[in-house]
C-alpha cells in the first residue's frame, strides 16, 4: 500500500504498466499484484482491475479475517482476479503492520483455504526485512503439514536473506511464490554508493539520474536473475 501511495495511487500504477507494455510491445505476461493490502485497498485494486490481490488480515481476530477474506474472494472472483490470504504472522514490518513471526496454525490454514482463496501465505519462521544473526531457519515440518493439509499453492514472504538451500527445499515442499524486496533494495543501495564513492558522478554528466541510478538498476536485475534460477521458474532463460 505504501509503494502505491508513493507512486500516486493504484490506478496510476496500473495505467503506467499498461502503457509501458503497449509502447514497448512487451509480450511477457505481467501480473499486477497488491501485496499486503488491507480490506479497503484490496477492494480498490479489484475495482481498478488488478490481476491479483493479497488481503492481509493476519492482524485481525481470526473470525474477522475469515469473514473479510470471504468477501474479498467473492468480489475478486466475480472479475476473474486471484486472491492471496495470510495465516500466521510473518515477522518484521510491512507497511506499518508488525508481525512477531509466529508459526501458522494448520487448522486455521485449512479454514482459510476453504474460503476459496487461490494462494496462501503462511508463517513458517520467515520475516520481512533483514534476518537477525540468531535466526534459526524455516520450519519445514510446519510447511509440510500445511502443504499436505491445504493442497494449494503457498507463498513464502520475507524471501530476502534466506539461504539458497532453504529456498530450494521450500519450493520442493509446496512454495509456489517467493517474495523478495529487501535484497533488491540493499543491492541497489550498495551499487549506488559505490558509484558515488568512486567519483563517477563528478565526471562529465555522471550526475544525470539516468547514469547515477544505472548501477543500482543493474544490481537489481542481477539479483532477480539469480533468484529466478533458485525458484526454478519455468520457461525463463
């Protein structure tokens, strides 16, 4: 929600992407997804025409989370839009919502899955932002229990900083989507800092934002390219 507000709103973001696809003749399928949206944000993105919305009601009482998830599913599916929901708190902070990183309940996962959602985010020891040094890793036993119980695609939030072997193992255990943000931001910041510290911005028109930000952009591309391999994304070269 914060990113959309910064960019000028959900419709503006949607229109920018659509216009860019048309102007650049982009044929790769693009998904417009609302991440960690509250009830009102999810409804707005459904109205605008996003491909997918995540209604994050984990901070609500479970009964309220359940009822609002049902309503979002009804509204979204009427327009062919997929719905992601969350069970169990993902640790760290996302748009002001702070989670303690609790493990998702298998029974609550089954109940939420029964609302008709298309994909489920479950807390299995993962957190948003940087992982602390004393982080003990993902709880694969709980991931397997949830995967066996709900029989639907699962999401791993907080993908930044999780070692490759755990990512690969999680994908094999039922994770179908991995969210990575912090790792891209850190790579961008490091590359931009290196550019400035090298003095490149003082040479010619090195201060031009297109040149100043280019190393950061490349750093993000490099991170995404490597993670695509980790996630075993099909049909991507």
